[in-house]
C-alpha cells in the first residue's frame, strides 16, 4: 500500500484550509463542500459526491494498527513471498506480456517491479480492500493526526467522480484511500492514470492493463531510471567495516568491489552507485541497493516492506532465494519501544515511539553502537538495550 506522503499535494489547498480537522463531522463536511464549490466544482456534483458520507471507525483502527511492519525482514519476506505468489506472478507475466513490453518501452520499468507491487498490494487484484474510499478519505482528513495528507485526496476523488471514473457510493479500496490493483491514491490516478486497454476510461479496479500501465507511469514520474537494477544480494568479506553499511553510505560498485564486496549471483552492476544494506545486522543477509531502490520509498515508507518488495521483484526475474544466514535475535514490541524511549532520552529523534525499526531509529542505534564500541550495523539487540 502506498502511504500518503505526497507533500507536493499540500499546494493544492490554501494553508489555513488544509489545517482544518476535528470538531463536528457534519460541519467539517459542509466546510469541504464550500471549499469544493470555491474551487470551481459544480454545486450539484458536489452535493452528489458528499451525499451519505459517513465516518468509518474501522479506518481509524486500521491506521493505528500496522503491526505487520514490526516484523524483521526474513520473517516478513517469508510471510509475503510464497511459491504460489511466485507461480502466479510468472503466469501473469506471460498473460500480460504485451502490456509489460509496452511499460518497459514507454516508462523503462521492469516487469518484476510491477508484478511484486501487484502481488503485495492486492494479491494480483484478488484483495483490493472493502473500505468505502470517499468515507475513508473524509474520515482521515477529519482526524487530526495527518489531515494535510488526506484532505487534498478528497478533491482529487471529486474530480475523478466528475470524469465518470469514481462512484462515491460504491468505490472501495484500502483503508487509506488507495484504489485498484496496485493501490493508487486519487491524486496519483489523476496525474498518472493510463487507459491501458483502450476503453476510454481508467479503471484500476477491473483492468489489469490500466493498473499496470498507470503504476509504471507513476514510478517513472517518481524518478525510476530506465534499464537499471534496483537491488542485488551480495556477499561481504571477512573483516568488512560494518559502519559502511546503510543507505547513507553510497559508493560506486567499483569501490565496493575493491573492498571485497561480491554479488552472490552474477556481477555487480558496472558504472552505478549503491549502498550496502544488512536489514538484520552483520550476521544476516546483505544486499546492495542501487539508485532505483530509493524510488520505492516514494511508494511506501516502510523499510521492511520496501526491501521485501524490491527483493521479490528480483525473484520474479530469476534471482535465487536469499541466504538468511544466522542473524542475532532482534527486538520487538515492548522491547523495541523501550529502546526507542531510551534513545529519545539521549536526545535522538526517532519519530514516533511505535516499536517499528524505521530509518531514524536505525541511525540512532548506529550512533549508540559506535559510542559503546559495539559492531555498528544498525541492528538493535538485547545487549544494546541492556547497555543503554
């Protein structure tokens, strides 16, 4: 699911209006309707779009319960990647071969990348979410946690409705307002929607060609580099300097090769830069992330999701199963929250204390590992928690 982090969309609304949230829900909806008319939308269409709108408590519950992202990479990857998903991915690659050829020709996005998103977002279209999209967006905009992210999406959905590509009463999708087989937000559909099957409409829920072409265009617009890899498993030499790992350490593949880094299968991509990722510390699997890997974070901001999706894309294109090795046990749940609280007490900004090992928590862990003379690999363990 693509998280709504499209900060450029803030420009679609005036500052004071975008900040409105909370209070009486009917009054909030009336404010949306007034703003929509002020933006030039037909009053009758606006009334129709908002008729019957209701708050959805299930949306708020889902927004606050994303525990799956607390799983370590190996467990998360094994949970999401099955032989069935691999087999169906290969079958869909063959079924829509002409569509993928067109995507690669027009947008430069490899088929494995879109197949992986299609699989993880909706299990190849089978599970697209049953939340009413309009209600979800209005509920999240009314909620005062992240209203500025969701309010612009309401007006984008209204525009889709005016185009005949959105039914406010029946359009359903994910809890955060994403629609269709690859789960795109309304503003993304407006900007990147492609009529892949030539029927005159962009139907991301029912047309695989529309969904895949639209996803390819969006990735291209987010900076995907044509014909380049995104992720590759590597083998690191004995005595490797673990402090060189992490997304902040970007070096040429020639430099990495000089340090003894080797591809586990094939060869490192010549002429590119990359960062060495060890998602479960120095005793776990290792990958090199090329520039295209960073585009994944424009789709979803969870590190474990991004790495798993990128890895699955390589599997769909023939890469072997990664070597999980024997990582040290990490922290989860209450222990991870306790670690984050200790890091905050030491002055680090880890974001929300939520038990999720995000990039800011990893950076703080690395700093404390260095201070304590531990292996600097960004992987929090019980030993680190105790020493703090």
